[in-house]
C-alpha cells in the first residue's frame, strides 16, 4: 500500500512539473497579452535623449519634463514607437549613469517653527577663532551661530584660521558674503562685524568649548560665565555642538546658517558659476574630489605607488607639523585598513568599472596633485576630458584667488555642489560637506566609493577611520594579476555602489558599544546628512478621501509619484503577471493538499515547489488585488463623476504594464522548476537541508558562545597560565604525522603518560585549569561532555585573543575601555570564522607516540624548521608561532632571528605588532593556528547537538 502511494505521488509530481513548464512555455512564446483591463498611465513617444557635446545649451537630465492633465478617462493607449534595440539600450544605460536617486519627495524645511521667537536681549559678545581648512571652518561657524543663540550672545564675525597647513591670510569677508550673513541671521542671532571699541581691552574668557556638547552644557556652564565676563572667546569652533538630540529649532538654525546664510563672497560666486557654465558646455560632468595632495598624503602616511624619495619627503612634513599627533605610520597597514585616498590610477579603474565612457567630462576638485602630470597619466589616458579651474579659467581670471587656499577651495566647492555626479576619492571634510549640501538641495547623485561609515576616534591613532576596504582588495588583485579589468570587476564594483549614490536616509547614530566621548565621535556628522532635522517629506493635501487637484503643480507631483511607485515595484518586487499568479495559486492549493495527505518530508521537489509557489503568490498578492480594484482606487475629480486620469509625458521606456506576462519572470519559473526537479532526482549526491539542520547549527553556535565565555573568565583570573596553554595546544596538535595521518589535536596530551614527558613539563597547571573549566562546561551542556581536543584548541584561541586585547590596552596607556574599543575597531576577529567551524573533534583513546614533539626551549632553529616542514608548514608559520614555542617569546624570536630564512618573517611580525592594528601578525597567527588545529581531524558537525522534545499539537489549547 505504501509503495502505491509513493508511485501516485511521483506521478503527481511529474504532472505538476509538466503543467508549470507548459504554462510557462506558452506564455514565453506568446505576444505580450494583458491579463486584466488596465488603467495604468499610458506611454508616449519621443523618449528622452542625452544632450551631446555639440549642443550649445546644456539640458539637465533631472529637469522637469512636460506634463499634461486629462480630465476625461483615456479610451485608447498609445504604443511606444519602434526603435533599434542598441539605440534604446544605449540611451537608457547612459541615462541611468547620470540620473540622480529619487528624493522621495523630501524637500528642505529649515524654516523656524511657529513658536520660534526673535533673539532675546544679548548678555554679551561671542568671539570665535575657527580652525582647519575651508569646510572645517564652515561647519564650525554654523555651530557657533547656534551656540550664540543658545547662550543669548551677540556673535562677532568669526576670525578665519591663518595658521593651518595652508597659511591662508584671507579674512571672513574675503571668503564669505559678510553683509548677507548678517542680514540672513537677523531673526536668529545678532551678528556684528567688530567688537565695540569700549570693549576692545576688556577682560575676556578664553574657553575651549567641550566637543559635541548639548544644550545643558551651554545653558548652564557657558552661560554662567556672563556673570563674570562680558566677552567670551571660543578658541576652537569645530565639532563643538552635538550632532543629535538638540531642539528642532536649533537644528534648523544650523541648516539655515550653513545652506542659506553662509554664502560665498560675490567675486567667488561669480567665478564659480562661470566655471560651472564652462563645464556644462561639455555636457553632464563628474566632479572628482581627488585628495591626492601633498598635505593629505603626509597626514595619512600613505605612500603606495610613491618612490622612496617621495615617501621620505612626506615623512619629514608629518614630523615637522606639531599638531599632527601620529608621526610613525605603516603605509601598508594604512592601505590594508582602507585609510588611504584612492590614487588617480585607481579612480580611473573605478570610473571605467562603473560604466562612464571615455568621453565623460571630469572636473578635478583638488589642489596640486602630488607627482604632477606623471601621476595623472593613467587617469588622463582613460578620460582625456579632464578639466580643472586652472584649465577652465585664464591666469588673469584666477589671479585674485590664486594665493588663497580657502578661496580656491571655495571655487571647487561650488563646481562640486552643482555637478551632475560627485565622487570623492577620500572622505575628508570637503567630501562630507559637499555630500550634505547636495542632500539638502534634493539628493543629487553622490557616489561614495565603498566607505565604511565609521567615524571612530582612536586614542592612539588620533584621526578618523574611514575605510575603502573592498575596493583596495580588488585593486590589489589587479596588481597581483589574479583579476583583470572587465565584466567581472565591473559587476562587483557596480553592486558595491548600488546603494551608495546619495539617496535619502536618516543620519546614522553612534556605533553600538561605544561609550563616553567616543560615542559622540562615532556618530555621522550633522553636516553630512541633515535628514531628518532639515528635510521633510512633501505631501499632497487630501480632502474627502480624494486628491485635491491644484492645477498643474498637483498633477506634476502625482505623475512623479506614479512613476516612482512603478519603478520601485520593478526594482524591488519584480512582480509577476496577475493571471500567472492565479494559476500558481491553484497549483499551490493542490500541492498543499497532496502534501497534507502524504507527508513525505524527504521529497525535496514537493517541499521546494510549495515554497516557490507560496512565496511567489504571497509576494504578488498586492498586485493582484490592486488590479481587481483598479477602478475603485482611481482618483476622481471633485467636479465630475468620471475617473480622473493624469497623463505623464516622456515617462521612462523601461516602465511596462505590470498586468501582462514578463518573459524574465517566466524564465525564472522554468529555471526554478527544472532546477528543483534535477535536484530532487540527484539521489545520493544531494543531502536535503531540513529545519533540523538549522536547529543543530544554532545549538552548536550557542554552545560555542558559552564555552568561549567560560574560557575568557577562567583565563582572565589566571593570566599567568596563558603561555602554558598556548604551548599545550601546540604540543597536542604538532604530534600529527603527515605520512600515517595519525596524531594531531586529539586531546591525547591529557593522558598522564604524555603530559609527564619532558617536552610537556610544566603544563600540569594549565591542564588542571582546563579540567575545572571542563566540569563547568559539562554542567550546562545539553549535548554531552565537551571533548578534550576541542577544549584545548579553543582555550588556545581564547588565550590568543586575550593576548591581542592586552596588547591593545597597553597601546592605550593601560586604559581598558579604550583598549577594548581599539581591539574591536582594528582587531581581526573576523578571521576566526574557519577556526570556529572546526568544532567537533574526536578524543584519542591512547597517548600519541613519543618523539614527535621537540623540546622547544632546547631545540635549534633547524630542528624547529624541520618539524614544521614535516607537517606541511614553513619558516613563515614558525616565526608567527613564536609565542607558542616556550614561555619567553622574546628569547625565542632572538633565536629564530639567527636563521636567514626565518629572520625576514620575525622582523615583519615585530613591525606589525608595533602598529595600531597589527593586522599582518594577527591574521597570519590565526591562519596558522587554524591549520594546526585541524590536522588529522574528521570534524563531526552534529557533535553537541541534542533532540528537542516534540510537542503534541492535539493537546494544545487555543
């Protein structure tokens, strides 16, 4: 009887598969047929084309298109005109390159609230000394405007920094429109140009305002100073105000100051607009903030692709700049962590991979590129149309600005804000300021090259951590020849940057786990992203449950939203045709009924088919419902009972009627059906993944976390045993014999006959500690006692981590909190993944043979090398395991350094340990330990799992 049921089920499975494939094939080779009467927005002719270089007047891609309002329902559809496929795809691809992200109807809303009042009577005068470059000073000035409002002060026009690296002598009025600044802030703060003469010699308080401070600090501590002083001088202006948790009107004031009041001087504005117009004559352009200047490279310590003479020159600059805290920097370390700006060559590779053609105009927003034309040669060969302010303007035109770094930077700022695409090669102050300004102006396209948004201050490093790790790895592969430029590289880079184009998102808060000032430092800066404080979503007024049409403006917004909803559905849901969904639903019901009566869980095709059809139907159910209710949801005119339709000219050609069959979805169904059938028939070659597998994985993961926690506590209480535990783990693993494939990390060292050997002398205390730990672990283990083989190796991992953490704490002057933060930010915790998976070793039942482990304290370097070679390792692994080769690591390394083959590796790891992150040392040590801990082991991936009691559903009460 059971065999007949199996046969019947197999036949039904085949019938269902054939039915799905037949329906899919019929739909695939048929013409596009609407499944339901549609009242979607009709399409129109004349697709939008990109402007060419020959056009005298540039037309922005984001400019408004023509809109018409139709007060009567449409009775016919206008099909798209036929055109060549290559022409259409080329236009659409080019448009996609330049098209800004949707602003999702977010518009500036920096106006004060109804409760906002004019400034109260001034209690004194606030003098401000700004610091840093142009954009650092901009942010500081805007913060000081808000501070003056909070403490009821009269703000004296700020003094610009003249002592920074750029040595610019410009005054405020030379860079900014002073009169406009005063007038624009009249309802917010009283601003004057100079301190009154009678107060010129008055006693003033010089105060370093506390960084990232909130309202309470200024209202209580700073405002209380008015009782003794009439003039307060802020010695610094950058980052003096918190990014978040301030009153809404204060946040809006910061935006008004930054984006409306702080306008550049008229001569700078005029020159900047002239440069923009000249760039526009070439068509849509990219503004590239190429931070490859001498000061940037000297500060960051990045010398990749530079000569030794150039590297020495940068080192001297860094050493002679007193306010740069870090003097000794490992360039390779900086690059591997992503702290270096992209080189011009790397930028060229990035732009090519993103798809920008060689004819793309590029504006270089930067100072003098270090290395000059020779350094720019590769980028210039890829993109000949590279422009700069020096190329776009004559010497006479630039003469008033040429010797003033802030004014030249202001010109670059204007051209960058107005560009069609902005790309920074390094996320410095200007890059962040421009990004925030472009977000405020409508979320213009800003491509941020794969940065990790971690604004994390490290005590020992003293700078901001902004990394471009993924790109660096790809570029390194290109240099090493393991990857070539082409479709593979392009697709990876495009995917990386798909969500890095400046679309609306809320400002990021602090990094989880950070405390104190580091918590404030880790937040995303206010001026990088003013949402949600200064950007609000624009909504249409709603009256009597219908849209109130207010002329062309309302229809324009409605059409734009129709288009955005259509594109969102295409990009995110990929909805299937409604008729096809209905058929899938019927089949889904049938299969569920079969599965209910024949619950054969080992038939992969049935389970998978249920999942595919169920998910497909549920994900597209809203589409089906909206199709059936399309007439009910159509907005109507308040003056007519007929449906009101809005016609949007030149809507994207890629938008198609969603109520028809789409071939790519059908192909997916065919592929899924055929693929699942092949998997189902693959027999013994495929192991079915069930819910039990997931449960077991979670059980092992939770158990492993508990083991690590227990070991951490035990080692923290007995730090003197860490060296013994490291060598204990090494001696247990290094008994592996490559020829016979015996020995290895099997826990045999626990036997008294093996632990008493001369090479294991002195490890009894470490083993006794592990015995105590094992008792505790076994007490809470639900899947049986832990194997000694696992316990010893994971004790070595915990001891290694403790050593790394102790090193980080030492580098932070003994401060445990900062040391932990340093280790979290720079440590190589992610490298332990493979080690953690080798969990489920088998204990040996007898000691390993004698003579397989050297006596490390008395062994020669050659004996050590021979032993490592015999198990498949070499001088590199020997050098990195120096901490495991006896209690005195310094003495061991001194011995190893006498061998010419081991010496280079010893020196490398010594240099690495002196750096902040010691990445090279950590990664190689973790890799070697992982390899050692797996020698000769067949991992049981079901170890420590346990059965979960079954629940009798019939006894449950609702």
